């Protein structure tokens, strides 16, 4: 109660979103729990939510759960000196987002470094063939061949390939359903589900692999990330490069960029045509895909 007998309300908990007052702020486990709950209802997968939780707990432990600008900057410097730029930016972005939720007035001064100049790696059909030859004697060759040909001919992100479930692949129509279903641990970068397609050669490889997967395999998932990453560790071509091949090959074959963006799941925010004009049905996309890709590659 104040001197006038009025109840002393703590503005830190208005609407469940705390305000940052004073030089420092002690963060309670309840503050943190509420923040994570709000992130969870945004549709994040459990895996990504767990990663964000881990990064933030590391930060909070460093500052001893007391938000302090000097200690925060010290932590940022520590991260910058001990990890890759990509990992550093992801980590710092999550910290800044948390501080902005707390309404920390200096949170906006924590700037992310610019991306380094990047030259895409050229991936040709010869690169794909050499990689298939490299793995030819591998015990999981059917699985390896399937993920290579599916990734190279569909344009899926590596993460999307790892999350695929058996029911997402329609062999009869050479269609793959790329779902955003966080409750099933499936997510896309745009948070929208989409479809893409694969070639006849990929269909044959997938048919052979799925037959083995259903009848004689000890595999629990189609393409578990840890399992696939270990396999490709010694390969010059990585799973993420398969998407690069699709993008480059589509352009080499003269395919429309707008259709490529749809198939690859790019954001439409900066593309007026895709946002307001260009609408294609699944049948339209399949017909265009087959005309550009199916009889020309792999």
C-alpha cells in the first residue's frame, strides 16, 4: 500500500508482459516460463523451442538471472569469440527477442552483424552422379540414393527432408507434401504447408527404399537428421546442397522463377506478382514441373 492507502500494483506483470524498470531486473522462473509459453503458442516445434530454451538459459545463467547491460554485452562478446557467425546470430537474435519481450530499453541497440559475402556453390548433375557413385557400396545406399534424388528434384530444405513421414510421399503422383504441423514436429520456414514433385528416377529410388523401409529395415524414420548427417560427413556434397542443385538446374532449364519460388517455399512478401496475381493449382504446378524437369534431369 502507498501513503494514500492505494494498492501498490507492480507494472511488471500487466497483461502478463513485464516492463523493464530501473538499471537491472531480476528474472524469475515464472517470467521465463510465461515467455516460453507465448513462444510455444506461436506454432514452434518442440525441437526449436527446446533449442531456444537452451540458449536463453545459458544467457540467464551467465548474467545470474539479473538483466544487466554490461553483463549482457560481455556475454555477446564471449559468444562472438567462440562460435561461427551463423550460430552467433541465431543465439543473439533469441536473446534480443527475449529482452524486447521484457521491454528492456537498450535491447534494440544489440545489433546483429551483417552476413558475410556469399558465393553460391555450383552443383551440377555430374556432382550428383559422383556422390551417388561415392556411396554405392554403403549399407544404406537405398536410403542415401532416395534422399539425394528426392532433394535434388524437389527443392526441399534439408530440415524438411529430415521431417518427412511415410504418408507425405505420394509415389503414384510423384508428389511430396511438405507440411507445417508443429504438433507432429514438422515445420517450414514460411509456416505454410506446400507441395513439390520429384522425377521418375527419384520415384524408382523411393519405391525401392520404401519397400525395404516397410519390410526389412531397422530404421524408425525415413531420414533421421543425426543418422543422415553422420553418413554425409565424409561427402563433399551435403544434404543442404541438393536444394541448391534444384534451384540452379531449374534456371539452367529455363523454368519460370515464380514457379520455382512456389515449389521451394520461398517467402512471397517481396514479390508483388506472387502475393497478388499468380495463383496456380497443384495440377498446374505438376504440369509445369514435368515440362521443365522430369524428362531432363537425373
